[in-house]
């Protein structure tokens, strides 16, 4: 029996009316008659306002219980990270993102598709389905400015290596170049025949874009003209990435292939197959990962068939390794020299949307429609850590190249900055 002191007279009357309505709706007429008589409820007290109230309240309680369990789990995870006196002190190259997030960025009115750290300043950029790009202070979380000009969803953003300008691409079939100091569009590039989904800069200053029109285009930014076009895939080109050494670009597509292109000749020098669904994202391995991959994965797969340079990475070493993430929920690592798939990582429960190598080279970071950010120990081919990153699909990720921060964006309209420690 509910303690009467817990309910006001009005609350008690509303509860009685809801119970009576429920009994009547379920055909429990005898129970209804006895109950209404004992609590002194008149038949006309049960109105349309009480219909279904009990069921709705019950569903709400169940939802709140599940949410409470989820929050309790996250709190336990946070506590275990913060209070472990026996945990050894990690080298900064092994620091990983840990909850809770350092900053949450709110301001977009739709899905966030792309997030990027500025190469020099404490600044991040976010691109959204609301057709806007927002610039944020990565220390305070304050909004520095909004770039408006696209007429449809912004799919990707990229800072040029100098950090002076920003490029963006959109479903409106245009690429825009922005002066981030003046918050103004300085140039609009047009030539693709469908939505543009991905872009990146080459070390020589060209801009590379990939589109649903199946093409990859190279743009001369001084003139604004297309320098070169590659009919790259049979279907939508989802992502394009320039290799760290500037020799290659990698592309992936709805046609389930990854292709490697020599920039100087626009020749396809390798094609990888193995995923059985759309490939959403790509990332080249940094030099810091070369030694670990060569020793731990190449030797396992190739034995003594070919000689692998397994010495620690030296500046200027050619790019060789690449990872891809797919809607088949898997991550694959490829050796472009041999064409081999070195490993396959499985553990996400939904489509993989974004990938990054940890700057230290030891881990792979991935985000997914399963709402998580996962950190992978690729040497042992297992999940090292999994974070419940957002309340909805996690659509994109970036890692700061120097400072210990990770940036994620989501379908929940928010972006989050995570501190690595």
C-alpha cells in the first residue's frame, strides 16, 4: 500500500482514476466496481484524460530504469578509470581517450558529418546537415563563428596544412574555400555532378575531392579549376585520403573496393576486396605505426617470403599501410606493397563510420552507429577500450596530431572533445 503521506490529495485522486480506467479497459468489471466503491470514486470521475495514463507511466518508468542502468554503468567506467592507484604510469604515446568528455559542443541544428582539429591553433571545425560549418575554441568550447554559404548538407571539412583556410564539400555539389579569420567564402569550386562526400589536401597544395558521381577530382586552388579527373569506382566514392608521403591517394566506395592511385600518373596501382558491404572510411598508418605493423602483422602473414624493413620508422619512409572501415562492421588493414589483408578487426555492433590511427601508432580508433568509440590493440587484434561516446550514432572522428585530444561528432547534433590520459 502506498504511504498516503507520499501523495497529495490531488495525486491520490489521479492515481485512483487511472487505476479505475485501467481495470475498466481490461474488462475487469468486478474489480472496477469494488475498487471505485472502496476509494469513493464516482463513475464520472474517470474521463478521457485518464485513458492510457497508467500504461504510459509504466513505460516511462521502464525507460527511466534502463537509462539509470546505463548511467550507472558509465559512472562505474569513469570511476574505474579515475581511481586505480595500482595502474602504472603510461607513456604519452600510449594515452587513450577516457570518459567523461572534456567538452561538449552544441549549436548545430542537424546531424554532424565531419569534425577537424586545426593544425596549429586551439580551434576545431564541425560540418553538419544544417548546411553550416562552425568553428569552436577547443579549450573553452565557445563558438568562434559560423560559416554559411552551402545550400545543402556539409559532408566534409579540411584545414589546409598552413591552417589559413578551410575547405568544405556538400550535397549541393560544390566545394567552398573559406578564410577562417574573416569567416568568408573566398572561392567556390564546381565540376562534380553529384553530392561531394570527402576531400583532403596533398602536400603540394592540391585539393582532392570524392563524389557520388564516381569521380575523384584534383583542384588547383590558385585558379579554382579542376586539374585532373579520375573515374575512380563503379559506384559512390565515399572517402579519399592522401598518403603521408604524398605519393598516393586511397579511395573507397559503395562498390566494396579500396583502390590505391599514384598521384603523379593517376594510375590505379592496387585494388583491395574483402569487405562485403559499403566501405565508409579510410586512414593511412602514420610512420609511428610502421615498426609495430611490420614486426607484428607482416611477419605473421608473410613469413620469410619477402624481406620486411622492420626497423623503427624514419622520417620520409614511404607510406605502406592502410585501414578501411565498412558497413559490414569490420575494420581491415592492408599492405599496399603486397596487396595482403594483414588483419581483420570485429567488435562493433553496427556500421563503422570513422577511423583514425592513434598518433603514437599503437592503437586504431573507430566510431560507429553503435554509439561507441573503440580503441583497438591491432597487434593482438582485440578491443583495448570501448566508450559509450554519444546518445546516437557516432558519425565522425579526428585526433589531434600533437596534443592528447580526440574529437567525435554525432547524429545527436553534438560534438565532443575527449582528453587522452
